[in-house]
C-alpha cells in the first residue's frame, strides 16, 4: 500500500469548498490508508486551512503537554516542531506519550522547502510496524512509562511553561491530576511527570492492532550511545526525558533497536509543494521530519481528542 493516498484538484478550486463537497471520498481513503494528501487546491493561508480540515478533525485541540517547541499561528493552528532543522525527527504518533492524544492531525505547506534540500515528512503505517516488531521481538512490555523533568526555562527540552501553556503551577497540577499523570514539584522550579501508557493499541474504529508509543524517541538511547552516556552522566535519574517499562524496568535494547529499524525501513515520503494539505489518522499513521536546509513552513492542526482510558490496549503477557 502506497501512502499517502493523493487526491489532486481537477481544477483550481478553494480547498474548503472542495472538501465540503467530497468529504465522503476523503473519509474512505483515510480509513484505508491512514494518510491522504490533498494537492493542487487553493489554500489562501492558515484560516482557510483551518476551515478546510475542520470537517475531518472536528473541534481543534490546543497543543498541551507537548514535547516539542511550537508557535500558535491562529486558533487551533500551530507551527510544526521547531527543533533544529539539521536533525531528522523519527516517525512517531503525535502525543502517544500523553493520556490524551488527537485522533487526527493535518499539515499545511505554507512554504515549501527547496527541492533537494530535505524537509520531507516520512510516513509509516503503524499496523505494519506492529506486525513486524511483534513477529521479530522477544520480550515486549505491555506498557511504556514516560518520565520527564522540565525546568521553568527552556533547556535540553521544552520548559513546563511552554509545554502546558501557563505560568500557573496550580493549573499544571490540575491538568496532571485530571489526566492521571503522576507529578511532583522539585527544587529549582523543576516539574517531574510520569505516565504509563500502552505499548500497542487497537484502533477504536477498525479494531486493528497498532504499534502506538514513543519509546524510541523518549529513551535516553535516542541519538546514539554517546548522547545516552552524556545524559546519564549529566542528569542521572533526572533526565529531561526517558522511557522505561510499565513496571519501571529498563526497556530491552533489542526492542528499541528493532523498533527504530522497522520505522526507518517502512517510511514513505514525498516532496512538499506549496498549498499541500496532508490528513493523517494519528492512530494508524506515524509521521516524522527529514532534516532540511533553507526555509520551510509547515503548519499543523490537531482534532478529535482520544483518551487512553477509552482505547483497548494490546496485551503481550497473560
């Protein structure tokens, strides 16, 4: 199966108009492939992008409890991750480390990267990842625990102020309590959070098993052994981000390596064109970012909140 499934404008027509008339066609393609690229339509800017994707995303979500720096452009529309453009970002499911994630996300190319300068958005089918990893892996934990230490100012990761969009510690604590996130305020204005979530889930509509986690991004080994050694030496048990099993044990190195290999080998990508809009089923399709040179502006909107408590987890141990 080729992803994304591409739908091209028959004539120059505003995207918001076309999607209003062809929503069923888009929905059918999205249900099968998990990724639909809408190309050649007229999209005048962030507001029209917002109008065009609302029928597929529903109410747009604020980016709260995030792990990457973003800038709000308009209501419900943000810049894509603003991490160093010289670094690849491996494919992942958005907010899979959070007890509340978007069912769907949409991207809009407001400024395409120069041809040959990178900046693609690799896509990976989470169903394929599940099949390959579970067929080859030895021990697989039922859950992944995501542990984060955030200071009040930006450091190795985003600050808790940026992540939660507030300076109010009580508001942060209320959010954590409401969503079942273990948290504690440590000295030096540091917030420690931890949440245990399924390693894999069944899609709430199709029932298909999907590899749905960010262990490969959160574990200290992300970035290679030298970086892991440095982080462990610098931070000890208070690393900015780390992942363990649901019972607090270290994740198997073989499982982490296998996951990264499968995500790399199964990635599909395309070159962005100005005005492109990409719709993703966030539980079926993982996305990443290739490193790039020069200018590139991709905007993102997220919708359809899904609570981890409402999704069936895949169990690997009886």
